[in-house]
């Protein structure tokens, strides 16, 4: 059976508390990447941001031009309550595939794995549209196949190499060495240039 992973699906997950992707704090690989950024004026997008722990971290690190996008209003309203100083105009509700804009950096954190695998080519094409000419897509993917129906949907470095090489210059695509303990050995760190 194929689910329609739409606004209703994700809102229902939040309402029922089925949010296993949310670790409750910013992911270590993303934090360590953000800590290396010198240019605090970068325009950043976090699609499928959920409760957007990484966005809060980026914002508090001086990366004030950070935008979050989610299809469900529940995590966005939570975020507004928890981070009243975050620019409301950069808290965006909508479908990633209908979003428009130009970003220097797009952070991938549990969004790719939430999409059915047949949408991965569309994901790559949309990322190309949203990245500025010198932009990068950076983040963490699952580097394992799951033995249950998704989401999350997994994959392998070989899968990702085949997919991303058609759309990006692959700078980094390797096992993640700084995953949180619960995800050790299951994640891949990726940096893709437009």
C-alpha cells in the first residue's frame, strides 16, 4: 500500500506523538558542520524542519538568515512559541516541492528519508532549483536499508552515489563518524555542490 505522505499524514504523526525522527536536540553532525561556517550571512534552508532544533542552533550561532520549512503547522507553531526571537517571515509552511527561493546552504536532516524513494529524483531537481550557483546541500542520510515499511526510507552509499552524481558535484559521501549514539553506524554524511 502506498501512503500519501501529505500534510494530513505528518500532522497526524505530530498529534499522536509518533515523532521518532525528533531526537530532541540538534544533530551532532549538523552542529559540527555549522560550527565551521565563517560567513554568518549565508541564506540557509532546512526543509521538513519539524521542531527545527538545528535551526535554533544555527540562529543562536549567529546564522540569522536561516529559514525553516515544514508541511505541517504543528511543529512550526511549537517553534514560534519556543523561539520568539526567530524571524517569523523565515518560518515557512508549505510543500517543499512547491517552495521557491534561493539558498546558499540547504541542510538535510531526516527530510530525505521521509520521502518515498520514487521521489528522490524530484528531490534532487528541486534542490538544484533552490540552491544558489555556489550553494551546497549538506547533511545526514540513513546508510542502511530498513526491514520495515517507511518512513524512514533508507539506502546505501552506492545508491546515493548513483543518484546524486547526476545532479551535483559530490564533495563528501561517507559514513558519518559523529552520529548520535542511537544512530552510530547507520548514517552517511553528505556534502553536495550545485
